[in-house]
C-alpha cells in the first residue's frame, strides 16, 4: 500500500491533482470553523441517533459547529435522491433526460442544483428553528424570529453552494468525486475526537468504564475488524456469466466468458438515511407543532431499547430491498443484454432472463441488507454493552462512507496512472 502511494506521487500529473485536492479540502475545513452569525455555537450536542446527526455526517460534520458550511453537501444529496427517484418513470420529462446520454444528465444536474438551493433554504430554516426551540432557555438565536431564521438559512444556503463549487473543482482538477471527498474529509477530521473520547472513557483520569486497557485494545481490534468487514462488503459481488450470441463469439475459447456483476450492497448507506428520516422526520415536524406530541414520539424512538432497535433494523432491510430494486432494473438489464446480442447460459432471453436476474439480485440483497443493518446497529449495541457514548462507539454509517470513498478514489487514481503510462507508451 505504501509503495502504491509512492508511485502516485512519482506521477507528476497525479501529484498535482493530489496536492490540489488537499488544498481544496483545507479551504473546506477552514470554512467549517467559521461560525454563522447570530447563533450560540457552544450549545450544540447532537444525539448519535438523530436525523440531524445523519445530516451532520453527510454535510461534512459542520452542523454541530454551526459554521457557514453547516449544511455542506447534504441538500445536494437530498435533491439528487429526489430527482433520481422522480426520473424512474414518475416524471416523463426527467425519465427522458436520464435516457438522453451526457446532455440529458447535464440537464438533470442543473435541475438538481436548483432544487438543492430550495432544499438548503428549507433545511437551514427548520434546523435553526428546531435547535432554537430545543435550546430556547439558553438563548441559541440572539434575536429569535422569522427574520433571524431566514437570515441564517440564507447564509447556510450560500455556504452550501460554495461547498458544491469546491466539490466541482475537486472532480475536474483533483482526484476522486468531489462531493464524496467533502463528506470523507468531514468524517475523518472528527475521528481524532472520537478516539480521544474512547481513550478517556477507558483510560482517562475520570474513566467511566471499568474495562481499562483491555477495553481500549478490544475497541481498536473491533474498529479494524469492522473496516475489514466493510471492505469485503464493498468488494463482494455476484458475477453472472454471459456469452455473446453473435458470430464474433465463435472464435472465443470455451471458458472465455464475460460477466454481469451485481454488488452485494448496491444501495450503499442510502437505506440508513431513509430509515433515519422516517423515524426522526415526524419528531422534527411534531416539535414545530406540539411539544407533547414531540415528547411522546421521542419516548417511542428509544435507541437503547432492543425492541426499537429491531424495528429500526427491519426498516433498514426493507429500504435496502426498495432502493436496490429502484437502482437496478432487471427488465432493463435483460433488454440491454438482448440488444447487445448477449445471453446468460442456460437461460432464455427475455422474461426468463429478467426473472433470473431478479432472483439472484434478491438473494444477494438479503446478505447485503443484513451486513448493512449489523454495521448500522453496532454503535447502539456497543454503547449499551460498554457504556461508550453512541457517537464514540465502533461501527456506523461513517465507516461505510469513509471506506467506500477511499476505495473508489484509489481505484480512480490507479486508472489515471495506468492511462497516463499507456499514453506515454503509445507516444513513444
């Protein structure tokens, strides 16, 4: 691995891209430390099981600091999910754009950014209003009211669009996907605080756990084991063999087959986001309407209760199947194979191929959903067993995001380096 990074820096073009990416991430982290005007930033403490904490992760970890970049790329991700869902034969115009190639995707991205502005304004306004109500006795907003809420939400919206511009610069001039790198930077930047909390819990002067050195070592071992598990989950795929039915395939040897790869976890962390939104969304809405209703819903959504954790896990599993079947259409895949003159050995083209792909997809999604649920629930279970705070407990969606982004970025860097070497060879 170390030799791979040395090879990256030996490549002049890749070295420039890496340094440019680090520079943009430095600007992002610098902006994340600039507090928004008119709010008391010392009061924020987000629960690990709150929807705001999920937005905090997707936004790069800035909501707790109430910085000008508090929303990060969260509104854009929300808008992207909405547009992608609407483009699946719900709004014909968006469906046509999705099928129109590069130009259509550019139009969809433009619409997504317009929607992201609206989402940023709405999210910013209601987050400030919600936190102002939660910390009303401490003077969270200096001059509470519609004007102050709107003023702060406009600042958050401007910050979101600036973060999106920074992400675009990484995508075009740096390495990796810019949006993913912004989220990656926010999560990684918070990891030292996490380990410090764990150390103080087990070995600090005011340690709250009696497990001592053994508990701290066990935490490190579990942390590494979860990373290995996530890597395996990201790499795991079922390869369905396919053959070419055209005459060009006659010259191929008997074992020379192409494959149709189906990932075990095609939905990534999206099901966790959906499940958290379904649980926490009604609580946030209730907090604006009736405090008693909010307290009742908060009492039900108890993440220290084994029964509620089972319910939360079932939601993640259901959303994993839902989102996987939205993103991977067996009918479209079967049609594409037929158009390309390809078929699955032993399976007739058309309906049988579609049913076969659907059956395989559902089977591997069972494993993917169980792994995703295990990692998502692990922080709560670890917290109950060890006494660690839920945010410091091992596991969670943050690890899935960090590992996934790191793997995709390294893969892209290797591809760029190989392409550069090939071009140099052809040139010579």
